[in-house]
């Protein structure tokens, strides 16, 4: 049974291999989703920046601009739309690099279409229900725009870092465990501690490094917390 309109996703597919793109398009459209497609990285970035999509399905091996570079530019522009990367590369380093550039999930080819749809729904569920997080120690975050504010400075964040900051702000100054942060950002099976450490490192660079006093602290072997100076 196709999804009801309330569960229909607006999906941008950026994939240069015609047969794979056609198969994904046909399956997801048959499931009731609204599809758009770009065959290369340059046009895909343009569409992702200016379109109103719920999620982007992004191949890594694209002509004109590869998927990692595209994702980097998308996050640098402050766009928090969820991104699921498709690739034939299945090493841990490749996955960590994808997460570091702002990917929300990672699916290795070949894959089952039903799993693709399930993962798209999962990352959209994690993206949409966030409520505004409270400010703490002069640091605030707006999940609607994936923007943090500190010292009057506007700080655009990739979606994963935004989710992590939102959780830390809601719990501040309490310690938030590694497992809680991973579950909030990636779900139960989406990542490991190494991926979390990568995102926390980038989050620190964004919200702490430009300022004199750090707020984000590690609790060795347990998790992370925001601490007021």
C-alpha cells in the first residue's frame, strides 16, 4: 500500500548511473513519494540548495563534483536537509569521511529498495520532530534553520551537529552519554563512537573554538556535557 499524503517524502535523487536512478525513481514513486533527479554534482548541489526537499539521496561517484564535496558545500551553506549517501565504498574510513562531511546515513551498493525507503523514513523522523532547544550559557540553537547563536555570532550547523547540540542543550549541564547522542543523531544502528567523536570535534570547532571560553566538555568514557564558565 502506498504511503498516505502525510507520510509522502519529497526526495531529491542525485545519481549519474541511469539504470540505478531509474530503478530508485520507479520504486520510490510507486510508494507514493515525490521524486526529482539530477545526474551530476553541480546541478545536484544547485537543486539541493534551492529546492524544498525532505531528504537527498546522494551518490558519491558523481561527474563534475563528487558527493563528498557536494555534501560539504550543502552543509557549509547552512542547509540541514537530511542526506543519505549511496556508494560502493564500504570501508570504515570512507563511512567516517562521509559522516564528517555531513551525511546522515550511508548505504552500500547493492542494496534492497525496501531498505533504502526504510532508511529514508528513519532519518526524516529523526530530523523533523525536534523542538526548539533552550539556550544555555549564552549558546542557543534553532533547529528549524540549523543555526546556533553565541556571542551575537550566527553559526550554521550541519544536521548531525545540530541534533547533537540540541540534545546537549536540553540536558545541560547534565552529562549526556555516548549511546544517547548516537541514538538521537543516527538511530540504533547508524554509527559508532568514532563517528560521534568526529561530529563532536567539528561541533567544538564551530561553537567553542572562535570564543575564549569552551562550553563543550568530554567526560572520559561516559559522554559529553555543556558546562557554564
